[in-house]
C-alpha cells in the first residue's frame, strides 16, 4: 500500500537560520542579470560583435521585466563606448527637394547652430547698413551718371552729324525723328517750302534722312547693352559692397571650422547665395525676400548628442513607421501645404544611431508597415526618411527626399518566445538580421549557494523600489513564494516583475502596520490579498459545488465515478477545481467513446489521452484476444472545452470500476497522465489542483481524511499553502504519490491489483483478475450474439 506524503515532502521551506543577516540592508545590490548566465553572455556577445545582422532578440515569458534588465545592461555597457556624432540637415542649393546631411562630432552641431544663428542676426543688420552708406550711394550715382552721359553722347553725335547735313534730330513723345532744317536755323523747314526745293536737293535730303535713321537705330540698339553694362557694374558694386559686410563674420566661422569640410562647404554656399541675391536687399519687393534667403542658412539639428554620455540607449514604446525613420512635417500657407529641410524630424533610428535601439516586438508587429520598414533599413544600412505612401509608391505629390543617413545601430527586440519562433518559421529574413538569441531563464536553481544570491536579488528589488528593509523572515517568506511561483521545490522563479510587485504590496502592509521592516507576516498577507482580489470566480465556482449545483462527492463509494482535478486560469490567476468523471462499460467492439470529443468539446491532447488509455486496457487485459468492450467517458457538468491528459489516470480508474462494478472511494481526487504501459506521468498545475480539492472538502465541514492521488514525479513540484500543510500534519488530509495506475486503483478500491504471470493472466481474486474475467465474459457475450452486441456507430472520420 502506498504511504501518504509527509509535510516535509509537500513544501520546501526556507530556513531563516540559513540567512546570515538581520535585514536586507546588510546585503549588497547586484546585477539582476547575474542569474541569467546564458542570456548575459549572449548580450555580451551580441553587443560586442560589430557585424551586419548580429542584432539581438531577447525572449522570455511575461513577468521577466525584460525591458528593465536589458536597459540596465545596455546603459552600463554604453557608458564605456564612444559618443556618436551629431546629425544635421542642410539646404541643398543644387536641388532644394533633396536636403543634404551633415555629420559633426558630438556637441558641435549645437555649437554650429548657434554660430549660424548669430551669423544671420549679424547679417540682418550689417547688410542693409552697408547699402545705406554715402560711399555706396555716391558710387552708384556716379555709375548711373556716367552711363547717362554715354547714352546722351551717342545721341548727340547723331544729332551733330545730322545738323551738318542740314537735318534736325527732334525728340517727340513717341521717340526720335528727323526733319530738314530751315537754312542755318534750328527750325524745321515748312512743308510748302520743302516742296519748292529743287528735286536734286529733296533727293539728297531723303538719302541723308535714311542714312541718319539707320545710324540712330544702331545707336538706340546699343542702349540695352549699355543698360546691361550698367546693371553689371551695379551688381559688381553690390557684390563688392556686400562682400565687405559678410567677409568678416564668414571668415571668422571659416577659420573656426576649417577642419570640417562639410561645414566649409555650407559656409561657401552661404557666401555664394548672398552674392547671387544681393539685389534682394535693395529692391522694395524682391522676388526672393531676404528672410527666405536667410532661412536657407540655418542648421536643422536632427540629432544632438551634446548631453549624451557614451552610446545612446533608446527605447521606443510606439514603434510605428514614422517613429522609427522620422517624418517630414508641413505647414499651411494660403491653403497650400509647404515643407522644407527645416521640417525634417528625427526618428528613433536617428537618435539611436551609434548606439542601441530597444523595441517590443508585439508593438512593432502591430504597427502598419513598421516591421517591413525596419528590415528595409537594416538591409540598406541607411535611414531614409519618407512616409509609408512614399515608400510604397502611393504618393504622386512632390515632397522632400532627404539624403539617407548611414546607419550604425544595434537593434534589441524584446518579446515572448512564441514571437521569436513564429518569426523564425514565417519570415526568411528574420534570422539574417537577428542572429543573436538572448534567452532568459524562467527559473533559477535553488541550493544553499543560490539562497544567498536570491536574498541579494530581493534586497536589490526592495532597495530600488525605496521600500523598508526585509528582515530574515520576510526574505525567507519571499523565497518560499518564489518557489511556489516556479512550482518547484528545487527551483525559484526568475520573473522579477512578480517579485517586485509582491515586495511593493508587502511594503504597503508593513507601512500600514507602522513596521520599520517587512516581515513574513507582511509578505504572507500580500500573497493572501493578491489571491483574495482575484478570487471571486473561484469562490463562486466552489460555492456551486458546496450548494450541490455542481455534483462532487467527497465521501462514500460509487461505481464508475471518480473525482478528477482541473485548473481554471482567469487572467494571471489560476485555481483548481474538482470535476466528476464517469464511465460506463458493456460488451462491444472494443471502442472507448470519448463523449467530450463526440460533442466537439474535447481537444486533441485529451483525445490522444483517451486513445492511449484504450490501448492500455487492451494491452493490459486482452493481450492475446479481442477487447470486447463498449465504454464511454464523460466529464459531468462540463460545458466548455476540455483538453490535456492530466485526467487519464482518473479515467482509467473509472473505466476499471465500471467494468468490474467495483465502487471507488469518493473521498479521493485523482490527477495524472498515463502511457500505454500504465505508468503515471507528471502533469501541470498540481499545487492548484490539490488546493482546489482541499478547499471544496474543507468548505463542506470538518476534513475526514480526504486525499489526492498524484504522480510521484510531481512531488518535487509541491509547494502547498499553509492550511493544506497543517491538515496533512493533522492527518486530516492526505496526499499519495503513485508510479503506476495499479497503485491508484488499490487506493480507490481497497483491493490488491495483482501481478500478471508470464502468460499475462492475473490472480482470479485480484482486482485485475476480476477485470480480466469480466472482459472475457463480455467477449463470450459478443461471440454468442454474432458480434452484434453493443456496437456503436463508427466515429466520424472528419473529427
């Protein structure tokens, strides 16, 4: 007979005497990644190797605090790395639609921006002033006068030549004209006198007038050339005068930035632009206003690393396309959207360039186009700032195309494991770009050495949260809770967020109690309050059992009926609940009908378990003959989906009871999976299952020796709550660990199962012998009826 487990076997306590300190203030803080050796070494490798594609994916279950762990590691590492350069965008004189980038040493971008702003402020006042000086006005007037005299001299030369030929050059509102002179006077000969002139004279005058007209036309045609010459002279004067205004401030900057080719090119562009638009500072309504010219000189400081110490570590909580690659803003002018280089805004990739960019994979995949944009940037090795419409060719309007900025960044993705494996399977480019897998541990080993380490983890979390210190009892209680969260006596949870939240709540109750230290009482109260807040559905569910709405028997003996155990999860809270499992058996064709499957409520794993147990029955009791059995299994009052194999031990026991018509003790609940040899295998949620059955039994009154049968391989996973341990110590509640289904049958029936001989036959008086005999009788009935007894319709092959 299997002996019940003792208290020491169902809970791994943390002895306070193993903690050599009075409270957690005596413990030094540590790096929380120290317990994750595999992940820490992967982080060290991934951040050290500077090769394309060696980006990192940090994978682990929710509750690890991945972002906090990784950010702390990267911040520490990045402080020892060089600070990356500043990035700017400049106006492109050759093509304004394609702004140029400029890279500068960290801090120089801010300095250059201030210098350019000061330069523009100085030029705003210096340029108008230089054109208002008397020297400039006098020289300009002299040029205009000299040009006017040249124009007048040209006309006067034609006038004198005409007078010598007896012709007058007259000015009219419509221009110049020629007319014959009246002798030596300056008057025009009257028309009637002209007609009286000899014919030869009139013909001479006509020829003379024609020659003079051609000369006048040639002279007038030279006037635009003279005007152009004047404009060129004025332009040279303006440039010369303007040069005196801009030389000094520009030369000062050129001397300061002579080692920066990019800045020197920009200063040269400023000089050239000013000289080309000198007239803009003189005209009342210039084609290009001075402010529009000055706006081209400014620096759009996209990334300023002046205050950055080491490499940047950027976390982008909303990794949309524009949040990654930046955006180009617009402003409205007269109902039209306008933009320029100064409206280019940095994205997370710009800010993280030269350092690390941390992203949550769930958020990245949820943003339209963001994942593809990130892959495209990593493949290209440059950041191209454009909208999604531009990227996919869906925009026909003209927009800016900033020069792409070279990229040197480590991408660190954070996510659950299933995201990593799904991307590996469905995205061929994923492993080309994210070659470093950083896999966090779910649990940490528990031993004497690790207790000291874990105590420091707890002290670190409490110190970072600015909580009161924990005394030894508080640390021990937290370690015990960590074992329960790991569902393992030999392991402790590595999910720091759960511990952090527990300590925050324990700290709250310590403060409420005006305690200077967090003790075991406060930790246990925090655990109890967590369960109380989430326990409404559990209480209602157990209330239905207590009131008899859901039928669960905890005493007596019933044929073909056993208490199975299940776990229900509601959010992050899980609780156990007993479920009545029933079975029927009669002569038939060897089929075990899974009613849950037939009703489409059973999952694939449960269906597999039923098939395994049916094969176990055939191999166990009808080794050399046909299993002539028609049986059915059902989870009573179950109206939702059923999956998993943890009820297969209970189902076998119910079937054996139905076959042999032997009652099963209802004070037992059973959990465990079996294989085809009847060996009992470990299942999950064993603590919740036991506690759930315990709560149901306790709520019905005084405990009277109720018990749970569980796999022996699950014993090391037991971390049961105090009430269960106290009941076990008082022998009011028992746990039995079994290796084989025969041991469970012996506990439930009180009969010896019996051992098979070499021919596979069991002793007739044993439980298994009676099962074997009963199945042989079924076979005889089937044969006598010609094989038509208890035949069920064939199962639907589509199910």
